[in-house]
């Protein structure tokens, strides 16, 4: 019987093996072993880990994606880098899910950050496939981001969440002990920090844009990052710690999540790069999940499953088209990809059995998000079909079909209202949506300007003090000069002045003539006699 | 018993270090290797001196990480040095001074008598001063003097404070008011925290790179141990010190962005990390404080040494110190990713250290906000520097294999040490 500790060790060892062998066979093996181990009832052998319901789901999605990657990345460069980070990504997500010790949870959480950063850097700067954006100028910025810019933006944004999580978890650990299952209620400050961490990770407003520029990564990475790992860590954190949070957190999560759900859906409508459509859609669905995560955790879990399967498949389907047309803006889609996009849409809006299970209990406002979904995915379906039957379609169609036999329900009639959104598929370009409400301007212009101003100020102050310290060297010289002068004065007084004085006095005395002495002696005697007479000594 | 081991280790490593003045690298390596003897746990009294009192040496669990890192980096850097010193045209006696410098690190931590700690500080200052004076860059004599004077001011303030306190044994050290502040100020000047850091960027950047790879990672950081050790008796205002540490972390991080010189950027980053160490050493809960201090010290030491050695590799192979001119192949890319990610505190034991530091943040809104900014900014500059290097582009770089091996040994350490995690998870 495999233990969870052993499975995690296998996952990280596979990452190392793939890094060195640049193949990716270890990734397939690790995913299979992990999934089999979990389904076979693997259990923790130390108190550090605890079973988690999403662990098998993540392993299953990962397995489908690594199989797909073998086809997608066949002609790509830097495969050791790609496979190594993929392995770290998977291992970190599982570590985050299974951890019950706060430090292990933090390690998993940060491992996700660093692996997604590495994966975004997979394509070289200058490789057309690694760019995001159309190169136009709008809002004072150029809408084109190379992988190094995207990676930097991603890591800086999510680090805000990671730092917040460290402070929150650390404070809780100090109060209640290291094991999360022993923890009691969190204070207001800790609750706010945990919400911030979840929002940054799940690309909720205002942290949304890193998720869109993260499309610099190869499509399998997007498929993994958007479906089961990374962004999902946000709402899963809320599911893990939700019962401990302050009461007001429910409302805040709802407001931010619902706002992101609608705004993300609208942004997706405006995008022309299919990966960006799906990325904005992810922000939207993560918003929906975040909104319900604290109110109705069971509902949130079902949404995580349905969205995970659908979004992974959608990315792989779009990736199929990108792979076939060698363009970030494919003008035609393979038939299998189109079928997958249609099925993915049905899964997301809740018409397929797995989707229905997730959506039947969802609040009514989510139908608006579903309508937007039909709009932006319908737009992809309108494009022409190209004939390609490479084996890439097997893993993504499997992800859309198989879950319906495991998780299912009959869709409630209200869900069909989503198809009203079909009209949106014929909508023309809306500049403000295409420019993502100009949110990237904040990240490209405003935030850097504030930060640059800050460091320049510090640099100027530091330089001024440093300079003044260095120019104070002459001051030291002045002190030295003063001391030297006083020393000279004393020296002269002692060794020159006094000696000369005595010498002059003695020379003066030595130069006097004898008659002066006799006269002085006579006067002295006369004085003594006069005193003696006056006192009457002779009487 | 332990005093015998101490004397033996001192005799062997000291004699070998002196021999290294003539014989060079092999003797220096043997000398530093002999210092492993110091790591045997125990306590012994070397003697009792008039006025100074009992001169004790001790190694316990708490001292071990600081000692082990000193020896490990002493060996790695010695192994790294030959191609660099050949490039500098430095004579063999460099290695002898290097070994004595490493020996001074061990003494700084080993001695329980604070007067002897001061003497160890002096040994470290004199040895490092000599190496900057003879083998530094730029206006090396000016920088060496600048370093010497600041370091002397620091160690002498420490000595004055200790002397006035009248308690020379670390176990019973008690001081109050101005006297305890003198000791603190002395230690902070030696660390180079905000306000008393002006010597640090010059010294660490203009020192010969193998020296920078010990000065910045180990030497300044060792003071954090003494802040942690003496805090009970000194009665410093810990919360204020914690906030001052965070301010230093932010200040140092912001300084990094002004640099185009690889070594100066790393030196500014040291200011930031010393801030984190000061904050770690002043966490209220003494065990959490120790965990944060030790983990941040060890993680920072290996990451920073690796990156300084990487900067040195570029000096030797590309004759440049500008980070924007550093080309990389996949091996160098791997080393820089490992180094910068650990320095950022995003993974490796540096992350665990940051986590324990975060655990010590007092639950007040303004401190939490400051801590958040400090944790983020110390991560952001690392990725900023990495991006500078990454965008400089790929290229063929010819470099000696032993330099690269040393860099990798140091860069991998923060990750490999995660294997020791169960030690402090309980």
C-alpha cells in the first residue's frame, strides 16, 4: 500500500528525472502511479499530510495533459526545462492539497508560483509562439508581451498573495499549533490576508491580468494552470480554511468573485486570441467558484471539478488548432477540436451531466456568466474547420466524456437560458473589452511608475548621505589640523618659549657688572640694619 | 575534554593556515577541512584570565548551522578561487589569509566570552581588510580603509558595551540602557543595516570576488546569532527592532534597483537580507526567532555565495561586471535560476525561513502591511535582477569547470537542505 508521502516523493523524483532526461516519460509514469495510488486508497503515514478529495482529480487531469504534451511539444525546444517544471508544478499542487502542516502547505503554494514562472519562460523571448497580444498601441502601452515580461508580471503579482499567506499561516500556527486541522477561528487580519492570498492566486480583481499574459506559456501549461493547478489553489484554500475565517469574509469573497465572474466573461468576449479568450474565461469561472466557496463549499467543489475538466479540454482543443495552423490566431479548427469546444461549452453551462451536477444548485445569477460563455465560445465555433486527425484529440475528448459517467445529474431547465448568449457570438469588436478594461495599463504603467518613483527617491537619499559622509573627510582634516596647531603651540611654549625665557634671564643676569652687585649688596645691608633698628633689636 | 578538541583544531587549522601563506591552496583546503573538528558538540573552559574571567568555548545545536555554513562555504570558495586568483594575479599567501578569515568565523561563534568574541571580530576584520587592500577593485585602498574604519567602530562599540556591562560571559550577559544599545549598535554596524550600511556596498562590491562570497553571505550574517543570543540579557526593545529590520529589508531591496553592476546589486541585496535577519532575531517567541534566524542565515548564505561566485565567473570569462552584459548557456541559466529563486525566498529553506519570519509578525495592521511589503520587495528585486540577466541573452561562455562546480554546490544547497525539514517541523 502506497502512502501519500511516497507518492509525493515519486512526483518530485519524476520532475528531476524529466529535467535530466528531457523526455517526459517519468511525468506520465508519475501521474499514473499517483492516480492509481490514490484510487487504491493511499493514506498518510505521518501527521504532516491529510487526505484531500481533489488529489485524484488533479492527477487525472495532469495525466491527460502530459499525454497530450507528448504530441504538442514534439518539435519544441528546451524540453528538459518544460518537463522539469511540469513535474514541480504537479508535485507542488499535490503537496498543497495534501499538506496538513502549515510549512508544507506554504511550500506547495510557493512551488506553484515558481513552477508557473518557470513554465511561462519556456519559449524564448523573440519566439513568436511565446508572445501575448496584437502589438497595437493603446492606453499608452504596447499590447505585446514576451515570455520574460509575462513571467515577471506573474511572479510579482502572485508573490503578493504568497507573502500574505505566509503571514496569515504563520500567525495561526503560532496561536494554534502547526497542524491546520487543529486550528480555531482566524482574526480579522488573518482572514483579510487569507482572502488576499486566494484572490491573487485565483486571478480575481484587481489581480486578473497576470493570468492573461501568462498565455506566453505553451498551451499544455495553460491547460494545467487554468484547470486543476495554480489558480484552483485560490478557492481550494478558501475551502480548506473557510470555516475559520471571520464572518464578513463570506460577503467579500462573494462580491469580488461575482464581479470577476462578470468582468472576466465580458473580457473574454473582447479577446481575439483564443488562448486569451479561455484565460479571461478562467478568471470568470474562478470568480464564480470564489463567490460560492465560503457560502456553499459543496457547490464550489462540484464547480471546481466541472470547470477543471472542461477548461483543460478547451485549452488542449485550442492548442490543437494552434499546433496545426502554427499561429497564435488560428483561422480554422480541426473537427475534433470543434467538437471539444462544443462539449466544453455544454459542460461549463451545465447541460452535460457533470456540468449539470455542478450547475443545478448554483445561484441564478451564474446563468449570466453561462450566457457570456456561450457567446465567446460560440465565436470560436463559427470559424472554419480544417481536417486534422493527429492523436492529440484523444486526451482532451476523454476528459470531456469520461467524467460524465462518474459525476452526473439531469440539467435543470433554467440552465438552458444560457443559450440566449449565442447572439453575443456575432458581436463585433468592442475596444474597451478587447483592451481588458485597460487593466494592463495599471500593471505596465501605473505600478512600475509608483515603484520606480519609490526606489529613485530612496537612491537619491542614500546617495546624498553617502556623499556627505565622504565629503566629511575634510572635516576630519580640520580636526587633525586643529589638534596639530594646539600641539605645536604647547610644544613651542614648552620647548622654545620657556627655555628661551630662562636663557634670556640668566644671560641678562650674567651680563651685569660688579659695581651693580656691590651697590645692591650695600642697599640690602642698609635695608636689614634699618629694619633691625626699627624693631629695636639693639636696645 | 572539549577544550582539548578546540586546542587541537586550532593548532592544526592554524598551522595549516600559516603554512598556506607559503604553500597556497592545498594547505588552505586542509586547514578549512580541519575546522570540521570544531563542529563536535561540547563545552570546555580554556582558562581563567584576570579581569576577563572564564574563557569558555562551546558548540551546541543552536550554533551548529552557523559553524557548518562557515566551514562549507570556506571549502567551496577555496575550491572556486584558483582561476579567479590567477586572473587577479594574486600570490599564494592569499589562501593563507583566506583560511585565517574562515577560522575567525568559527571563533566568532565558538567563544562564549564576549571579549574573545571581540578578538575574533578583529581577526576577521584584519584578514578581510588585507585582502581588500591588496586585491580589491577600483579605489581599493580607499574602500579598504572605509571598511576598516566602519568595522572597527562597530566592533569597538561592541567591546565598550560589553566592558561596561561587566558581564563577559554570554550566558550571564546583562546590560541595560545605553550600554545595551552600544552593544546593539556595534552589531548593527557590523551587519550594515539601514543607516549604518554605507560602507557595505563599497566593501562587498570592490572586494576580490572570492572574498565577497564570504564577506556578504557569512561574515555580516553571523552578527544575527549574537543579536539572538544576547537579546535576553540586553533587554532590547524587540518590537521596535523587528520593525527596524523590516524597514531595512525594504530599504535595501529598493536600493538594488539603482544598480547595473552585478556585484553592487548583490551587495545592496545583502543590506535587505540583513534587515530580514535582524527582524528574525527579534521575534518575541524565542524558538520561532531562532528557526527564522538560522534558516534565513543558511539559505541566504548559500544563495548569495552562489550568485557572487557567478558574478565572479563573468568577471573572469567575459571581463564584465554589468549584469546586462552577462550571457548565459543552459548551465549558467540553471545556476542563476537556483540562486535567484532561493535569494527571493520563493523556495528552498529560504522560503521556510521567510515563513517563520512571517510567523513572528505582530498582529497589528501597520506592521503586517510593512511585513507584506518587505517580503514582496525582497522577492521582486531577485526576479528583476534575473530578468536583467535573462534578457541579456544566450551566448557561448567559456569558463573553468571548477568555478561552475562550486557555484552549483552552493546554489543547490538551499534546496537539498529541505531534506532536513523534519528536524524543525515539530
